[in-house]
C-alpha cells in the first residue's frame, strides 16, 4: 500500500470508529425502577415490550429558584413511547414547584421529573437536562 492510500485507509477507519462511538445506546431498566435519560437516549423496560425515548425539552418556563414570580411556570418534555400497539409521541408537562407528575401511556403509568431545576443567573444547556422516570403498571 502506498503512503497516500495508507493515509486514506487510516482516515476512513478513524471516521468509522468516531461515528460508532456517537451512537446512543439503549439502557435496560425494570418496572418501578427510577432511571434518567439525556435528550436522545432511550430505555427498554426489561420483560415488557416497551421502549421510551427522551426526544427533547420542548420548553422550560419554571420560575428559577431565588426569583420571585407571579406564576410557577412549567416544563414540557417530548418523549417517544413504543409498545406492542405501536409508537406514540407524548408531551410530558411538569408544573413548576410541584411533586413529580404522572401520566398514562397504554397500560403503563409514567412518573417523571425534569432536572435540573432552573436557578437565577444560570443557563441550562439542552444536553444538561435529565428526564427522571419511573414506569409502572
């Protein structure tokens, strides 16, 4: 192999290795077990035909800690839920300063909590959010 071909071959190998490291893995969790997902991550519920993916934070208007607000605000997260009946897209809306809310998807109850909670003077980047979930029947 000539020097030029060797460099191209090495460059292709490095690109393939880099791209394979970028793939999001699917975690495996149990029913009633708390777990968290970053935007783009998925989890499969062990023993169930159920996968949930945290797509993104759609909005976060929760009143920051340390601020005085007229309204507590709310945060909305978009998720994709796939079960035996197919795929559905849900918007999980969490009122500010409230206990983690619950919603239903098919035969499952989903308890969720979007963290971190906003604080005065601190910007939250999209990749810093974690959606904490508990899925139960």
